[in-house]
C-alpha cells in the first residue's frame, strides 16, 4: 500500500521489519528494492533484486514484483531470464509460459517467441498459442536483413503451419484468417489470398465494415484484374453512393479497361463480380443515375456530385471533354454550392476542383455565389450581414474561395485594409450566433478573423511594419472569444517567434495540450526557437517535453504489441513496430537530443560541475554518433496551420525537400560541435612528452586523431551549408521555419568555433613536443589567441543595437540581435572550455619551470612566450565578457524604460477594444525581450567567474 501511495520510505521500513522476522522472504526483499529504486538508490535496489533472482523464485508474488522493478529500471531483458528459470522449475505452468512469451515480446526476441509459443501449445493446445508462434515467424521474416531468407524460409514455414490447421479444420477466429491472408499477401500469392477471402474462411471476416470487399479489391488491383475491380466498385456504389474510395477505383478501372480495349466475353458472365462498365458513355450514364437516385434520398449526399466533377477532371486530363456533355464545371460548382454551401466541408470539397475554372471567370464565379447568399442590411451597419448561421457559413465559404483564387492577393494596400475591416466587422457580428457556445467550442465566425490576419501578414511581408502588430492584436482578440481555437494559438506562436518573443509562446504551446505523437509533428514550432532566443529555462523544459515522449515510446510500444498478441490483432503488430522505428529515426528527436545536451553543457559545464563530469553524466563520447543519418524521417506536420493560399504561394513538395536538407545540415553541424566539445576532457591526461610509446598506450594519440577527423567533417558540413544558403531559399511565411544556420555563418560564430577547435589541436601538439624546441608552435598559438579575440569582438559588435526600437510611432523588433547574443554566449563558453584545456596543459609546464628555477637559484629563467600569450588572451576574454555584460545591463535599462503606452498607434483602423489587446501584445513582447536579456546576462556573469579562475 505504501508503494502504491508513493510513500517509498515507509515501504522500505515496513519491508525491513518483515525481513527481521522472516529472513528469507523473497517478496519483501523485492518490495524493498522497488522502494529503493524509487528513492533514487538504483545500485542498492539492483543488488537486492539480483540476490533474489539468483535463488530462481517460483512464487507468483516475487515474480510479479521483480517484473515491476525491472520494468522501472528499463531492463526488460532481465525479466526473460527470470521466467526462463521459473519455466524450468515448473515446466507445466501455462501462466509462466505465457509470461515468458510476453517477456520475449518486450525485447523483440522473435525466434525465442516462436519456440515459447509452441511450448505453450503443447502444454495447452489452444489456437491462440499456436498462432502466436506463427506470428513470431512473420516477425522474423520482417526483421530479417536478408529478404530472400524471409521469402524462402520464414514465410513458407508460417504458411505451412496455417495450412495444417486449415486442413484439420481447426481455424476458429477471424484473427487466424487475417493472419493467413497476411502471410499470402507477403508471399505475393495474391491469387491464393483472393481464394481465401472469397471462400468459406472469408465468412469469418466480419469485425470491420466491408472487410471482405476491401481485401478482394486490394487483391484484384495487385492482380490487375480490372473487370473485377470495376464490377465490385460499381456494386458497392449501388449500395452506398457516397463512398468516395469506390468512385476512385471505379474511374481508375474504367480508364484501364478503355486503354486495354477490353470487351466482355460473348457468352459468359462479364466477370466474377458481375457486370462491367468499359466505356466512357457507361461511366457518364452511371454517374448521372447516381445523381438522380440521390435526389430521391432522404438526406443529401455529396459523393455523386463530386464524382461528376472528378470525371470531368479526368476526361480533361485525357483531352476528351467536349464529346461527353457532362455540363459546365462552373455551373456544376455553383449548383453544388447552392446545395451544400452552408456546410463547413463545402470549401474543402470545391478546393480540389477550382483548377477546372478558367482564371478569367474567377471574379464572375465569386459574384455569382455571393448573389445567392441571403444577406440583409441592418441598421447602423455599412455592409449586408447574414441573418443566421447557415448564411454565415455560406458567406465564409465564398470568402475562403476568394482567397484561394488569388482575388485578395491581387489587391493593393488600401483595398486589403478595407477587406480586413470588413472581415473583422463580420467576425464581431458572427459572435452573436455563438453566445451560447461553451469555452471548448469554436465560434462560428473564427475563420473571418483568421482570414483577416492572413491578409495583414501579406502586408507585413510587403514591408508594412504595423501590420504584424495588428495581426497579433486580432489573434489575441479572437483567442479571448474562442479560447480553444488551436489555429489562433499556432499562428500566435509563429508570429511571436518571428518577432523574437519566446515568453508568450511557451504558455500558448502548453495550452494546446499536445498529445503523444504531436510532440513529434508540431514540437518543432517550440524547440526551433526556445534556445535561440535566450530563454534557457523554457528551452530545457520544452526539450524535456519532447524527449519524455520519445523515451516513453519504446516502453509503450512494447505494451501495445503485447496487447495485440493477447487480443489477436496480428495485423497491427508490424504497424506498431514500424511506428516505433519511425519515431526512433525522427529528425526532431535527433535535433532535440543534440540541442538539449548542448544546452545542458552551456548552463552547467564548468559552472556547477566540471565539463568532464557533465559529459560523463550524459554518457557522451566523441567516437560515437547515435544519429541514424541514412534513415532520418521528417515527421513534422508542415500544414498544421490552415492556409487558403493559391497553389503558387502555398508550401510545395520542393519546399519540404529543401527544408529537410537544411535541417539535416544544421543538425550535422550541431552534432559535430557537441562531439568535439565532448572530446576535450579526453585529451586532458598528463602526457610524458616525446615518449611516443607512452602516448600510444594512453590511447590519447587516437583521441586527438578522433578530434582532427571530426574537425574535417565539421569543415565539410560547414561548406555544404554555405553552398546550400547560396540558393537564397524563401519558404512561405507559414511554411517551415528556416534553421539558425544563416545567422551562425553571417555573424562569425562559425569561424570562431572552428578556429577554437583548431587551437585544441595546436595545444595538444605543444603538449607532446614540450616547450624547448616549439617556438614555431608557440607563435602559432599566440596568433590564434589574437585572431580569436578579434573575431569574438566582431561577433560582439554584431550584437550591438536596440532590440526594440520605436520608429514613427510604430514598434520594430530586431530578433537577429538576440540570436547573435545567444550565439556569442555559446561561442564564449566553448572558448572557456578550450581555455581550461590550455590551462591544464600549461600549468604542469609552469610548475616544472619554477622547480628548475629554484634548483639553479637563478632569477632569470626565460619564460616561454606561450605563457604571456595565454595570460593576455585570458585578460582580454575577461574584459570582453565584462563589456558584453555591461552592454546587456544597458539593454535591460532601455527595455525597462520603454513606455509603450505612449505609442499612439496612429492607425485609425484600431477600435477601442483592439487598443486594449495591442497594449497586451506589445507588453508581452517587451517582457519577453527583458526576460531573454536577463537570462543571457545571468549566464554570462557565471561564465565571467570561471574566466577569473583561469590564471596559470
């Protein structure tokens, strides 16, 4: 009970009391171990657990408790050993055998699973156990590296095992038929799979709607049996004329048959599935009949009308539209709008077919739609407004289409602002219809507000600085009426980040309440900006959010797989495994891991713990690269923000490809930087100068080789990054956010960091050659120190300027200055880590020299120049850092003194209630900048303290 309530200390005490009375009570020992594990005493817990495990317990309580403990230790492989021993001692226990099977499933030991399944079946001949074994064979075939092996050994064996059951007529459950179908499909025996589905066994497939028909259709497609495809889809459409997937199959098969000039056999049936349509005339007639049928149906169906537009599109694509008079697409879309315009799906339905309209007809088409919407003039309003929700939905649909057809894009600034005013009027009027909406429901008119913001974003990109503040104002207003609108929040996140204000973003993101996989698909919106805008604490937190999800994925997926075995959902098991692999090779996962470690080093290394300890606690090593570069998967959802832009302005496949390429290059640079930093402590061993055998023994010579090879890789990565940026790619404003790579190159951080790592190589050389005959190296090191200080000073100069300035009554932010400051802090930290390595090399030399001095009793032993170079360098670093800290203090004072209330937003467009939100927005941005500058300042002060300790 104590353990369940989280009172672990009491649990340990109670277990101790029990153990005093009963020394050998296994279960009490394990429960104590669980208490120790949960109070952070992992080593003691492990020792205690192994003590019990060595006795090979067979009582249920001890086994269950040990299983829980090992799971919390993330050591599932130990559970298998536990039950292997239990099964040896109690060979006929069904329970222990099934626990053993599940333990193997957790660690993916498919071969042993197959054996455990068969052993279970021998003890208790139940079908599920037999099929567990069959499924484990399929899993061996999926995980086999050699595809040939899986097709010649594992799958045929699985097939024979199932056939044996079929012959003996022992197939009982639907899952067993599914499994048989899965094996045949993987063996590409499509004909046999079709016979199974169509035969007696197929009758068991009842849990999913149209499960048999869908499987037959899949096999017909694989076998390219178009007549059957056509007849089956035709038959299914007669049953339900609203099922879109079958329209697609119907059209595909009709055109395949036309291309093959297929004709029905004279005497027999057309096909296994009945009558076949093999000409365009039949297809046209069939669709017209569906529309006539629809008009008699009790509820309106969209399928038949959209199928007609789809047919027109396909005929146009084949260049043969005019012979078959299906009607004019414009008129058909108009009729569709009259019938379904009040449904929110009307826009998404028509969006697919707008390219059937000639661009000269766009304006006419929109006017035609507007004419049929019942809008009425109201007293005191300059525009005609909808009287009910239906009319509002219709009008919204037209506004969305206008944006999609590019009508708004063609307007000039004045017209756009007029439209924004009108849309906001309509938005506020529409709020009346949603007065009874709950907090969790969206307002009916929310899209008006979003569309107005999109128009203002256009203006901002054209150089209109006030527009962006208006965007934020309108979105904050929208959010106050519709607190659950994810689109408002996502757009606010993007815009605040573009302005360099991260503080409001963290709160917005957590209110989105992202679940499970969303940490991978939309997490990039948060993690891309967290660290780069100087909010270190929030950055740590947002990385943790994401990492927690990725780490728990491993454990969770094993549980899903086990449930799938228990309930016979075999076809889901390969899906779960593919899902796990996809998450493990997620680009976002790799990025967050790398950035999190760099961030931890930045905040802690040589401040609260030494660099060596920090790296050790992360189990980092320069030789190891754990990023699956070849299999990286981009799981980001780049279309999460609603968008009504025409195709030429929208995010394209090309943008996705380029963004992935850019993200991968940046990740490579960051990962190599991290590995180079993690290599620093490995060099700081005392080395016997010039004694090459010793050096090789210490393994340090190979360490420096690792660092030199990583440096070459970094150079190559930087070069390809620069080449990539020469393309000057512009992503759409709501498309993927660009990486930090451009800033990293342009502000000089990149050159600083690479030359710091080259300096490491030189210092190492000095270390191995000694001071006597190394004047050339010493000079080289001296020059490196000088150029480093110059480069760092240049970098600092690029951080100067006002972060927020007021120009002609409007506010302008300079997020690039903030990003440069963050890069400066990172670069100075690397400089310090390298300096402490220099310090560790030069200190022993100095003490040796002083000993010599005492021996010779001479006052004038010449100090080698490298010491003065180093001291000058450290002093200059100290001065530079102090200057930056002063600069930051200055920024803080300016930011605090900024009186934003006095900003008369001259724009008369702003109503009184809007002014309230504008104030809030500008306050948030100001506070966020203030917070960033504070955190950067704090960190630099800590770094300054470490510089002061560097005195050889």
